[in-house]
C-alpha cells in the first residue's frame, strides 16, 4: 500500500447549504429499502473567543537546503534537558528579525517561522490537492485567530502569548533536517527542537518551558483544523483522537462536542492528536507515562467575508519537558502498522469491518497484480460477489415466481374478508388461510428479500472501504477522477445509468403482488435510489451499477429456464366443481 501520487480532487465549496452526509444518505436508503421489501405487502391490504490576533509578518529569505545524507531521528534525545529542579533564567535570547526555515525531505516540505517557533506550512509531496500541488495540511485561514501549529498552550495565558509571538533564535543543522529554536526575555524561557528523517513520516519534537526559572507544564497545539480541505463535508471529517491503553479504545471528538469549552483528558495513551478522513497528525509519547490532550474548537470564516465555521484543534503534552515522536501523514494501513500497531485503529472500518477488510485486501491485490486500476477492480470484485450470491438469488427468484402465481388466490381470500377492521376476530382467520396457502404451495413471502438483505452489509462495507482507505483517494476510472468522491461532471453519469439499469431489472423481475398501488410505489424505487446515490462516492455507485448489470443478465437467464407457471384455480372455482 505504497504512497503513490494521488490525483487532484475537487475542493469543497464553503458557504453552500449543508448537504446530507453519505452516512445519512445510506441510512435513509437502507430504511426505505427495508420498508418496501418487508412491509409493502401489508401496506395495501386494500465558539469561545480565540487568542489575540497574530501580528502580520514579512517572510525572510533564510531557507536551508543541502545535499547531505539524511539523519533519521535518534532514539534518545541529544539535548540535555531536565525539569527536576529550577535553574537560573537565561538572559535575553532572541532574533533581531523574523526568519523562515524550510525542511525539504522526500515526502515533506515543512516551513517554519521563528516568530513563535511554529510551523506555517506542512505539505505532503506524494498527495496532491485539486490544483495538482502538494497537499497542504495546515489551514492558513486560522492564523487570523489562533497561532500556527506547534505553538505553546499553558495555564499562564500571558506567558503563552509572549512565547507564541516572540522572535526565537534559530539554530539549523548543517544537513537541513533539524532546527532548534530558543527564546528568553529574562523571565519567560522556551526551547523547541524539530528533527526529521529524509524518507520517513516520523519526526522528533522536544519542547521545554520555564517561567521565572521554574519548569512549567505545557502542551504543543495544532489549532484551526487539520487535513485535506478538498473533501466534501471536510469539517465533519476532522476529529481529535487518542488511544486509551487502559480502555483499549480509540476516543474521538469533533468541534461540536467542545462548543461549550475545551475538554481535557490525561492518561496512558498510545497516541494523541488530530485526524481527518485520510490523514493524521498524532504524537507518540517518548518518555512520558501519562499524556494530556485538550480538544479545542475555533470558529472563523474559511475565506474573507464568509460565515464562521467550527474547526477542531488539539493540544498534546503535559510536561515541562515534552519529548514526542510525531507522525504526520496518510492513514495507510501498512505504514501505520510499521510505526505503531495501535495506529491502525485510526482507520475506521465500521460495523462490518469483518467484510470491509477482506474487500479492501482483494481490491488492493487486483489493482496491484492484475488490473492496475481500482475502478476495474471494483467491477471484477462486484461480479465475484454476485456470482457467490447466485444460489441465494436463484432461491429468491423461485419464491417470487411462486408468490406471483399465488396472487389470484390471495386476492380471493382478501376479497372474502373485505371490509373487516383490524380488531375483528375474523382477521385471524384471514391470516390463517393465507399462511395455510403458503404452506401448501411451499412459498415464503420473505425469501425473495434475502438477496437484498445480504447486499446491505456488503454495500455498507464497500462504502467504508471507499471512504477510509487512502489508496482509493484520487483513484481514476475512465472519466471519473476520484472514486472516493462524487463525479465532478455537471451531470453525474454513473447514477443516471444506475437508475436506468434499476428500472430495467425491476421490469424483468417477477412482481409477487397484484396490488396496483404497491406496483406503482415500486416504480419510484429506482428514482429514490438515484437520489440517494447521486452525491455518493463514484466507486460506490459503480459497485451498485455493476451489480444491477450482472443482475439483469442473471434475471434473463432465470426467466428463460424458470418461466412462470399458470396459476391454480381460485378456491371458489374448486368449490363449484364439488357441488
């Protein structure tokens, strides 16, 4: 599951009316399908304020680039830093002007500023935005209200304000893979060091703060949102996350959950930080036995003159000297497992993970070894799934044929008890006669629904695969530029073709009911499917469309080998012959 370059995706359009999420659409679709399939035959018997605004800055030309070999983060922190006891406050340590420093690895391009010793830009070179440029994980629009990532958070707001906007003295390394920042005004002192490797997503961050010579507990924060801002419903995809080893559980929170104020938690955590659908920023404590994380929310417009939006943020640390390993990168299952097995919990496979994971593994294998395209891999795996479900579909077809053949007799029984209220004791006799007819003829009114019932968890599993796996992000297929997102054309072709195929398959499928009202309602089912699938990921629509096309072929075959038998004479006709 390599870090292959991804293709551009269309950005979300802030300011538009909020659309239903894919989860809500799927849930409504499932409920409607359930209502129609199970009950249709019975329906027709007849933010708080942020910190002060950052002062405008002017970039300086101080980029450091070299051709020296990479220097991976060491296992032990080199700077000698202790917090066991107070130490003398250093004298004035600060830079004369604002300067920038760039770390340029094979996978990152990170821009630092010595004003606050913070990160102003963190780009992933192997993942592209809608303009075809390296994906930016930092939200620069947040700088009007909050300091950039890796600013300091602590109880003393005044000291934090000084340390977050002061001009730190930079000490870059010769190889360009690390930098140390230090500041002191005689009372407030802070030191931060950042060290990167040339080819890895792990970096090492160390921070130290003292006030008046006394060590001060603090955290490093990333506020104003995180991740890929080109996905639809991007703000709902962003969370603070931490893995509680005591509970063996991943805890997630969004901006709405902390709208009344920041929420703090501390404990023995494997990792803590932020994530969105495809990417994560998490810190893995190096020496700490206990880690603190504070979930924050910031409200500000995504663009000038826009409406405020809630953005999630997090501060992590909790010691006077924080030694942290930092992961910033894609939620690639193999990559996460190599960094720390617990990080795999960041990939949420949903309720049907036992189905979603095998589907993803097969898709990945088909793409890497045979087809080299995830779209055609989806087509092939859909055909395989439908072939595996063929016996169940065949059984359902037989049941539908029987039910269709028995409709005249069922209509005669219903006519016999016409006009009775639901509380009338004769209603029980009506039901007994119908059930007796089913039993004599070996018909099961529910067996025709089994193929659809089995498809629902598979559909949800496919949805999760398409929405949580980084491999499907930006995956092309014919005119589709990203299988994990809706089509970018003015008219979405796949949902339209899917609706047509649904109508065709519905016309070919035996209708077990003769009720005209029910038949009329069923005619609207393809349109409802089209409505709910129209804004879903292209890969999910491709899966359902391929299933429809396979179903049409199977239905043609079944209609040929299993023609509908003539209906038996109704009970009244039999009674006349006996008389």
